[in-house]
C-alpha cells in the first residue's frame, strides 16, 4: 500500500457528530465484532464482509456514508473502495473511534 493515493474524502470528529445530529447519514463501523459490541457511534451499522453486498444493495450511490475504524486508516481504504464503485458522498472519519471516544459529546 506504500505510495497508494487516496481520493476519498475525510471528515473530522466534530463534523461527524454534527452530521449525525442534524442530517440523514449512514455511519458504518468496520472494526471487529467485539469492539463494535463493546461500543460504537450512535446508530452505526457494523459493516463486515458478511453484510457488504447487502449494504451496497441497500445504499444509494448519493447517500451520505461515514466510515470509521479504530484510528482512521482502514476506513480510508474502505471509503476509497466505495468511491471507486461510484459512491459520491462517502467519507472516512479522521482519527477513528479512538479519537471519537475521547470527546465528551
């Protein structure tokens, strides 16, 4: 992955929280099942290889999707995947769940 270019969009923690509170947004958690079960962002769906095809089938190419992982690295790969498929409003959350959980929202 060294030298790989990402064209996906990123979003910071505060913007993510604001969008969750004010807009119709799909939040996708790509962490492992145990981490998701322990805690996740409000209304986040747990996106895995097992439900990826269903997620794609049920999510419009223009819907706003925010993807997060542990630290905001793997979510860039996932957001790029969706961008490459033609999704136009997909974001990777900078800092991931680790940074989000430090905020007192």
